């Protein structure tokens, strides 16, 4: 007996969620095998993106959400047609969901761009919403993702502007480490797909300031930098710098 039927006819995606290596990080993480088969039916397609490829454009009508299968993405927002400087509002890593912030207004608030060669799974929101009514665990996951989205927005809007530059960079690296750790990655190693310009845009500072702060952290032996690869040498010190920038003196004294 079929427990769930789609409100529309959707093409079946070649990719199978049951065999996806990101399954434990994505929306189906709490679903059983039968439920995953139902979730598979609403994944419309797998989109392969080249670096700098645009997944959705700002103000484009909202209809789908996208799960990052591999690679990474950023979202940039322009305040007006004549605004030449776009504000970077989000970075998205494997297993994370993109496009949820388009639900309220009915359009995507920013342009989502691939930071590197990446793959995204396109999921119809209408079908996802309908399936969530039948699968409580999926509904819970969706609410948790929305909660994370709100928390990240709060950090960007309210916390970062009131922090000193050193604290912003330390907090950014700490949060990235936490997100990579959820994927099973090393807690001492970060490979940044974003440029110093991207990081500076997100944190509200210049790329030069980001580089100077990373060099300072390196002199303090908190981390070491090799291009876009960062090795964390002292997690405790990095966390102290993120919580209280004045702790730099304590770190120097150690």
C-alpha cells in the first residue's frame, strides 16, 4: 500500500539517497529505509556546478530547496540594482540546505554561487512540505534546519558588527571547524574554499585585514596557514580569542 503520493508528477533523480555518502548529514538522516525511498522520489535532479556557477539568482521565484552533496556555495545579496558591492550572507557546506530563506517572501533573497566544483540536489519544496506531513522525523529535521538558519542570521546581523576584527575571524574559524567536524572531518584542519576577499566581505572587513589577523594568530601559535589550508595548533586558545578578544594577552603569555 502506498503511504504517500506526490501532488504532482516529478522526474525521478538518478541519484539515490540510500547510497549517498552525505545521507547522515542531510534531511533523510533520521529516516528509515522505507521513508528514504519516499524521500528519493522528491529529489528532482542532481545539479553539477563549476566554480563560480550560479545555482539561483536573487529575486528568482522560490520553488525548491537545494542540498549540498559535495563542494561548497556562497550566497550574495545586492541591496539595489545600482549596488555594485554584493554582501556575502552565507557559506554552505556538504549536507547543508540552501534556499530555505526564500520561503517567506516567495523568492530567493540572494544569488547562490558555487565556490568550487560542486553538486547540489534539487528538492521541490511543495513535495517536501507534503511529505513532511506524513513523516514526523522529516518535519523535525526541516524545523531544525530553519532554526539553524535563524541562528546564523542572528550571528551575522547582531553579533559580528559588535565584535572586534580578531574576535570575528576567530569565531568564524571556530564555527567552520564545528561544521566540518559534524561531517567527520579533522578538528585540526580546515581547507577553505572561500577566498580572503569572501571571508572579509562576510565578516565586514578587508581581505588585507583577514590576512593580517591570520598572520597574528600564526605568530601566537594558535594556527598555521598554508594558502587556503589552516592547521589549528591550539583549539583552546582559538576559542578564547573568539569569546573574548582581550584574551590575546593571555594566549601570548602561555
